[in-house]
């Protein structure tokens, strides 16, 4: 059996409708499959309790988005880096923005057991001798950011990936400045463990890199990262409170094989949930269908909310079905969204450009960066269908992904589903994966 300890977040591990998700969970599940053993997942409330699990031999490894740290490396063994983050000083957007650690007007609180203490100790020794902070012993990474939003904490330091994820749910979170450069994120095993587990981990991650699996998981969980727009996110979440309740049953009714939240995110990007929206190019309705597309979907009135949502969902489903079968299941929807915006023919042109440049046409991370090339003559002259506004398609998919992330996370918060649950001695165990062998 492979026993892992983790934290509860969208990046690491969480249960969504009784289905486990998260980058660390997916990696750990694949690692257990690789070893041919069952997987047991235990969720802990904070970072310190994770390392207690290793020290007390309650866990074989920690898979929780943990940064590499010199002090940790003296006691524990780190696996290969699988992404990187920086440390950021976070405050509430309606408070004065500090420009440096010397400019703090309040209390700086950090997580117990985090690498942030080492960072601050170095800053205190080298630049800011009067710097002081308090350690929060009972909070997790997401809880401490909520406390900033609620005004219970003035400042904290958090990793950039978690900050960006939480800003989509709590737009009042603001980044004052970046404290460190990018730092690797690793798994950890106990220092007294057999070398065999570490060797297996190295081989496993090497295989993931060669197969492109790690790149796909990075794209799935981190690929939407980028510029955060406070006003846009706040407007969206206000509309979630005021306008979505009447639309939600329709999105649920016609979601088909999609999560209804994705359909809602599409509709927001298309029309800001305005059933009477009309563009200069002639597309209309909440899903902004063209007249030709609407006709092919038996949508007689594009301004009818239910007809438009049904049509948009059916059209996206058609595009999914027409995509090449080689595109991985968990990336097909991003290709389909691009085709919804730019047309399937132009998407195929972008895939061919990807091939021409020696990259993978079935990888969304490879194809999406080629989409903007469709508006440059040097490249669209090589394609079958010519010029297209590829940058718009790229932006469209990225925005839909961000709205979807905001919506899913925000609704979880509003339903008071705990993202950082209290400590339970037995932890949370997933359904074991086959084959059911036990590693001694």
C-alpha cells in the first residue's frame, strides 16, 4: 500500500461530488499504479501535521504542493520538482499596499511548518532587522488566505499558485509584491526510508516527462494561470449571486456530458448571461450562436434563453465528437472550446502548424500557443483555411477556464463545503486502485 498525506485544495486533493481530484492526487494515483499497489490518502489540516506523519511513519510520502527547502532537505528526501511557485506577500485589496517588508502596518502571519519562516529569517538577518511575524499553528494554506479576506489577518505569505487559485474565489485578495524567485515544488519521503521508494519516484517522474503526462497535468491544473483582473472577477461573482440562480436549472438541464458550471462559464464569456446580446457580426443570444449554426441545431429563436443554451451545449458536444481520437480525454474540451470560437477548420490548421514546428498536435499546451500564429501571414499562408483571429480563440479558452475555476470554487464556498477540513485521526481513504497488491 502507498500511504500519502496531503492538504485539501483544488491543486492538491479534494472531493468533488464524491470524486477525488487534484494534481497531487492524480500523480499519486498514477504512482500507486506504477508500483502496483493500493493508494491510501490522508488529508491533514496544516503543513506541520504533514511532516509529523512522515516522522511518525504514518505516511510513506507527502504529496501536497510543498516547496523545496534547505532545512527540510536535511531531514527528509525530496522527489523531483514537478512545478514551481514563488512566495508572495498578500493583503486585502482595500487596505494600503505595502511596497516592501519594511512597509508593513499591521501583523504578518505565516503558516506553521511552512518554508516562509526560513525566508523571513533570511530577510530579517540581511535587510530588515526589525521584521517580526506570528505563526498560525491551526490554519491551512487556504484558511489563512480567507482570514486575510475577512480582515482577521493583516498580511500573510503564500505560494503564487495557491494565491492565484484563491483570487478567483476571493477577488479581494491582493498581491503586494513577490518575496522570492520561483522555487521548485516536490514530494517528500522520510530520510530513513529505503532508497527503493526514492528510486521508484525518480523513474516514475522521468517516465511522466517522456510521455508528456506531466505536461498535460500541469496544463490541466496550472495552465489557466496568468493576469488576474480584480474588477472582472468581482463582476462575475456578483452576477453569480444575482443572475445565475434563475439560469442554473437551464444549464443543468442541457449540460449533457459537461459539468453545468463549464456551460455557465462559456455563456458568461459569450454574453455576460444576456439573452438579448447581439454582436456586429450577427451572432446573437446568451450563447452567441450564428444564424447558420442555430439553424443546424434546430434553434428557431436565438434570443430564447433555453433554446440558445441547448444549442450551444449541443454544438460543443458535436465539436467534441469531431475531434481526432488521439486527443486525450481530459484535454478535448479545451480544443472543442477553441473550435467553438474560431471554427473547427482553423483549429485543425493550428494543429498542423504545431506538427510543422515539431510539437504535439494532441497537447493543448502546444497547440494553444500556435493559435495566435493564424493571424500572421508568414504562418497562415502555410495553412489550408488561411487567416483567422487565433489570439481571440486563445483568450476565449483561457477566460472560460478562469470563469469555470471561479464558479466551481465560489459555489463550494457558498455551500460551506470545507476546503480545509478539521483533523480526523483516521484521515480520508480513497477507493483502492487495481491491482490490489500491497507493498511491504
